[in-house]
C-alpha cells in the first residue's frame, strides 16, 4: 500500500532533477565575432573614445591603422543554456559622431542574459586606436581585466581605465605624451 505513493514521489523527484539539470547543462555552443570601425576623416585632430563592457577582457592597443581611427573587435566563445538564444548572447553598440575636428566614439558591450547562471561566455574586446590624433580615452569594465599597451608615439589629453572587479594593467612607452589626467582604478581586484 505504501509502495505506489513512494514510487510516484521518486518518479516526480527524478523527473524534476532531470528537467532542472537540462536548464544548467551547456546546450548551445556560442561563437560570436563582430568588428566595428571608424574611418579616418580629413581634418580630424582629436579622438574621444568612451568604451564600457559589463563582463569582458578588454585589450587596448595603439597602432597606425590604415584609413581607420578606431577598430573594435568583439569575440565571445563558450556555451549557453537551453533558455538562451545562442545568436543573441552578446550585445554591441557602437556609435560615432564628428564635430569641430573631433570624433566622439561611444561603445558598449554586454552579455544578453535570461538567467546569468545558465551559460559561460568568454568575451574579449580588442580596441585598436590610431594614435595620430590627440586622444581622450575612457575604458570601463564592471567585471574583468583591462590591458592597455601604448607602445607607439601618442598624445593623451585624458586616459581613464577603470574596472569595478578585476584588474587594470597599463604599459606606456617612451614617446607617449600626457597633457592631462591619467587614471587607472579598480574597486575590487
């Protein structure tokens, strides 16, 4: 008489465990790659770059780019759970305007999450900036690492590297001129 209710409870428990495990198992493989750029414009002598990422490794490089002022490449790899859309795991916004011989670039990279525990993504943002203009660069990350390598002649009016949780590494070579504020900040890390 007690076996039937016990068997039903065990069946319900096993079913619940299997169904809940499906939500947390990797279900979709994610391979994301997107590149955005700002073309070089005649008469522009100042670049203001404002970049923000929620969870990412952000690399900032200063290179002589042919016909470009800024190039942003965002890649993500990993997996997503059954409730996620593998084609919509990363959102990238990239806007720029030109005014008064200045290009202003604003960009944001964020993970698109229904359930943050349901997938694991490794997001890498590589920012390439042509140092021919005077630069004001702000790079922020909520969680992750920011690595900047200024190994070519550059002129900065401002440089701000900030992460809430993670670390900031900045390498500045000889020939880099700073005429304003340099800030490297981490809250936890």
